[in-house]
């Protein structure tokens, strides 16, 4: 009864595994990834900051009460004065305007940065997903190798019992089988570890069971890629290029805002207040409207304002240099990724030929080994070469797809 119960529970665990395609994994990551959620909050914060900066240009209302305590030595009675005031900035030297413009660009920069992080997240998911598939396919190769060696070990053991071969032939295959079993265990552990990484990226619980579906790789022709056109487009319209331009624009607005410190600040104040002080013993019910203009101009501050302004102008130059350097790096990365893609394409063709050769050689050597023309050393060497050729071919196919995705991500 216990055995049936355990079998039932095991089948239910398997049935509750989440099956994911690559597209499903990407969509799940965009929905659940914690870093992306944090970035979305940053965008909302910058939007609120933009609203706050815009509202600085609007009038503000304050209620004010001034209280004077009783002082017999100066013959002053305790009194208070009330008022309600409306203040409207008239001229701030452009400080409010440029701060508002800067906050708008900051919000746009954060939105572009969100897109950048989304692109990076997609690439991370693809890399992790591809790595899992590589390990999964490699595991299949080693399991097939194990089955091959188990079958061969049975044959050789029978031959040994019939005194047709010596013990060393059996021991070599047996040792190779143990090594294959160890490799299988390592690969399974690597798959588990890589799935943990993928689940973390996708925002899933580490105890969640996931099963990654195999994928068909779309055939894309490297010859259709226009490297020059793609590079020019990325330099002008990529998310990175937009962010670099916004960094410069933000620096320019900040510099203009600092420059406003050299100019006067003028505010209009419109108030409704009591005509004179009111004591606690005698209330004053006479109120009137008053209007006034506040004029403030910092004439001398030991040059601190000038230093801040010069610092902000230097920041503009720094951001311009940074843009040139970053775009040069981008061009280099696009070129390198393109070359990697071409190399990967040729590598697939080479590995296909190498795999065909290794397979043919193994089939011949297997026949020779069955007829005792070669010994177990040569047989195991041929089998190992076939296994490595299979794994290399698997990796080259998946690497080709990954290089293509890396190339596309640099253009976005």
C-alpha cells in the first residue's frame, strides 16, 4: 500500500511540473523578475518627481500665526497675529523651468533604462535557458553512452566467462562505465544548479518544478545581415544612444539651473491678515487684504555659486566624452558579436562533418571490436570521440542561436 501511495505522490509531483517554452520563460521573467519590478518603481518615482517640479511653478497657500510672549521688563503684552498668504513665484532666473525640464528628461531616462534592463533580462533568460538545454542534451549523450557500455559490458563478461578474452578487457569497459556514471551525476547536478539560476531570474520559488521544452531553431542567414546599416542604426536610435543623449541634456539643464543662482528671485505674495496684534484678553476682528513683492538677490557668497556652476559645465563635457567612448564600445561589441556569429555558423558546418566522421568511425570500430580485430582501448577511444563530437555539435548549434540573440540585443 505504501509503495502505491509513494508512486501516486511521485506522479503528482511530476504532473505539477511547470512546462516552459523559451517565449513563455521570457514573458514570465518580464512579469515576475524582482529587479525589473524595482526598475518599474523607479520610473513611477521619477514621474512623481516630475509632477512635483512642475508644481513648483504654481502658487502656494500658507496659514501663519505669530505669537509674542508676555515680557514685563519691556512692557510687552502677550499677543498673536494671524494671516493666510498666497505666494506666486514670478522670476527665479530659470531655476523652476530648468528643474522641471530636467525632471522630465530624468523620467524619460528612467523609462529608457527600464527598456535596457528588460533587454538584458531577456538575454539572461535566453542564456540560462540555452545552458539548460545544452546540459540536457549532453545528458542524453552520456546516457546513450552508458547504455552502449552496459550492453558491451554484458557481451565482454560472457566472452570472459568463455575464456575468449582476458580480465583486462572487461575491467577497461567497467572503469569507463563508472566514469560515465560519474559524468552523468555531475551533469544532473549542473542542470539542477542552472535551473535554480533560471528560476531566480524568472522570479519563481526555488522549490518550483520546471521542465524546459526543446526548441526548433529558426534558420536565419548571416549573409542577410547588413553590419554597416545595423551599426549606424544602433548609434542613432538604440536605447543606449538615447540614454547617453539624455545624460548630456540633464547636465545642460542642471548647469542652467545653477546659473540661475546669479540672478534675483522675485515672488508675489498676496495675504489676508489681521491689522494689528491681538492679545489674549482682547481679540481683533479687523482683517484686510495685503499684497507685496519679495525681491531677493544673493550678491556675494565667496564664489561658491560660481564654483557650482563651473562644476556643472564640466559635467556636460564629461558626459559628452562618455557618450563618444560608450558608442565606440558599442560599435566594437556589435562588430565582435557579428564575427562571433559568422564563426559560429562555420563551426556548425565543421562540427557536422566531424560528427559524421566520428559516427562512421565508431560504427566501423564497433564491428571490429565485436570481431576482436581491435581491443577495448581502441573501442573506448572511438566511443569517446563520438561522444565529444555529439556534444560539440549540440553546443555549436545552441551557441549560434545565442550569438544571434546577443547581436540583436546590441541593436535595440
